[in-house]
C-alpha cells in the first residue's frame, strides 16, 4: 500500500491525492487503508519510523572511549545505509518530502521524537551512565540538523554528491577545534 501511495503521490502530486484515491490505487477500502496508515503523510513517512531507534542503537554500540560527536556521526550511518541501498528511490522520496510542506513538517516532527532516544543513547555510553543533560540533547539535535542539511545538499545535487561526504562535512563544520 505504501508503494502504491508513493507512486500516486509522485504522479499526481501529494496535495491532489485523496485518501479515497490512495485506497483505490492500493485496491483496498478506505477503512483498510486507514488501519495501516493514519494519514496520507504516514503512507510516505512510515518508512522512517524505525530510523530513530536504529541510530540510537548504533550510537550505543559505538566504542565507549569514542567521543559523543563521533559516536553520533557514526550512528547516523544506520540511516545513510537506507539511502545507499537504493539511491534513486531515496532521492525521489527525499524530494517528495522536501517539496511537500505537510510531509516536510511531519518528518521534522518525527525527527524531533528521535532526540530523547539519541540523548539517552549518549548517556548510556558513559561509565557510569549519566543523567540526560542539556548538552546531550543539543548534540542529538545538532546531529539531526547535520543529517538534514546534508540531505538537502544531496538532493539539490540530484544525488551526484556523496551523502557520506556531505554528512562528514556537516559534522566537521561543528567539530570543536
């Protein structure tokens, strides 16, 4: 159903497609479609639902002696891998999200929900674990902003620039010297 929705959004435009259109395209009733996706936005953005926990798990798995900023950067490789597996589809999805205000806003809202998981992952890496602090929350938020800015540049380049290099460059811009 998500694939059918995605293709319909690409063809007709997100704003023009209704829930009834999505259900018909997927060959299900509207109520069945809504059992799987609460909204049109969720039909596109549900693919990102697990990314926050994947990054948090990757951060927790980083070496204990690694600094937080490096752990966050390497943790984001879990998300980047999704883009590397199918760059053409990832580019189409990212473009759709960035060019659709409702999707862009909802995606940022979803990412806002990743902050606590990333902050907790950072605190759990310390020995002994430390309470969550303003600093860990700021680091988590900054890491997600680096990801978003790298994705903006990658999308603007039509995927020609290397996303890993862009993310590294974004992180380097905020690395204390």
